[in-house]
C-alpha cells in the first residue's frame, strides 16, 4: 500500500481513507483535528486515538510537511519562507502581520504559466502544479511555527493566521483539482476554521474556472485586471487573449450571486506611462459602471509595481497613483492603494520567484511577445499591436 500524506486530504477525503483502514468517520475527525488544529505530525503522540488505529496509520500514512530552505524577516515584520518541493523547485510563502489581521500569501504552483508582463514569477516559467498537501502544508507550517513562537492575534484567538490569500506563485485556478480540497481544509472548523470572507483566491481571469469555483467553494475573489481595455490587457495579461474583458466581467457578475462578499476586488498594478493616466481611470469607470450589462459591484486595489530588470517597466510615481485613485473614488468606488510590505526581502506583490525548473521555455516566449511600451501624449500609453489574434474557445 502506498504511503499517503494526510495533508493531501480534506475531511471527506480523510474519512474515505480511514474507511479503507476499517475505521469510522469520527476517527477521521479526531485525526484531522490533531493534524490541523494542534499541528501534530507524529501519530504516536495522538493520545486519544485508539492504539490499533495509530498502528495502522504508522504503516499506511504520514504527515509530511514541506522542507524549509530559508526564512527571511523584513524590518516591517513580514516573514518569507522558501520551501523545497523537489526536483530543483522551491516555492515562496509570505506572512504579513497587521494590527487587525495576519495574512498568509500561499503559492499554488512551482512557477506560473500565465506570464504576466509585470510579474517576476511569470518570468521564471513553470515547472508543475503543487499537490493539495503542498498547498495546505504552507499554512500548516506557518500557523504552527508562529504559534510555537508565542505569536498571537490581537483578538486573543489561539490561531495566528486570520486571512489566507492564494496570491503567491502560480495561477490558482489552473491547479483547481488540488486547490479545491485545500480551500475546504482552510475553511473546516475541525482544521483552521477560516471564514469564506477571509480566504481569497486571486486569478488572472480564467472565466470557466471562476464559474466552477462559484458552484464548488465560493470564497472571496480577486481578479488581476491591470488594464481598462482588451488591447492593453492582451499585452499585460496573456490570458486575456482567450477570454476578454467582457467575458471576464460577466463571470464576475455571476460569481457575486454565490460570493461571501458583495463585491469583487480588482487588482491593478500601477505601471508608469502604461496604465496609470486619469483617462485610463475614466475608461475603467466606463468598463465597470457604464454598461448595465457588465456593471459590477467592485473594489479596486491599486498596487505599486515592484520593478525587476526583465520587465522593462517602472512604477508609477505616487502622485499618479493618487490621481488615478481619486478618479475612481469620486465615482463612488472604494479604492485602496496597497501598502508595500516586505520589499527588503523581495516579498512584495509580484516579487515572489523561488526556484523553478522551467519546462515552458518562457524566456523565448516572452522575447517574442514583448514589445517596447512608449508613453504618449494625453496620458494614455498605446501598446504595439499584438501579433496573435484573440483566441476564441
């Protein structure tokens, strides 16, 4: 019998595994609590499990956490871990403490196949999807390591981590089979007991998978928008060539029927001379408010770009970011400017890189796709035409 890593199972999966061992569901619940609530990996230490069950587990299963390669702490309290996931690949996970919350940013893939122009992870290429156990293992390690260090939330909760964002390395919805049980573990009261409002899946805009998530496990949704029109978004977010903005906004509207929050968060990376003009902010307003068929309840999160050499891009000056935000706020849209955290340890948004054994020849593809971006008069920044036509599935 193959040894199973119990971090790979949600509660239903663990119950099915225990049934194969001749055990009832309540034993799976006990085991689930030992693993996730108490952070125990040694079956012998699980004192209220029947001795016979502990013997069965010792031969059939393990709780296999990720191997930590390094830990870095920022001056602002942010912590970044580098985890070994084998075959020369390593992923990064970031813990961000704040006064009213403690957020863990979790990776879903070793690398990323989407290749967004402004993202360091995408420029490394893609190796493979993470397993459910590798996704959950990031939360398991962070929660119980920080708890052992005596960290506590301001509300007095025993749990350290209050929020999870699937916003690390990778496109979560491209790894849906592993993501779904991982989300169920995070939400389960016998495990981490996180609220659906406090678990966020961030996507580049996979329309069909957004619909699946709405039906299977609706949590908070963040969509990487980054442009007010298809021509620009085609260049910045290559997935847009398959499903353009109209289809994406329709999927977001459908998602709101199931979502735990009454709005979608749109992430918008501020790029100097590319997407940061007041005219483009007004174009965004027309996109989300102007057409009754696509009007959507939303919040904008403006993200200062964290430059890296391969991107060829620069961060918008702060005055541009504030002027852009004011256009949106004046129209009644809640707009925040993300506070940059962990820059001194390369843990900020778009900086996560880890180590990736690329199987996608990403540098060749990016070299063919990337064209210079020139600022133009009037505040708008035209992009060179995209060689490929928009794909239609």
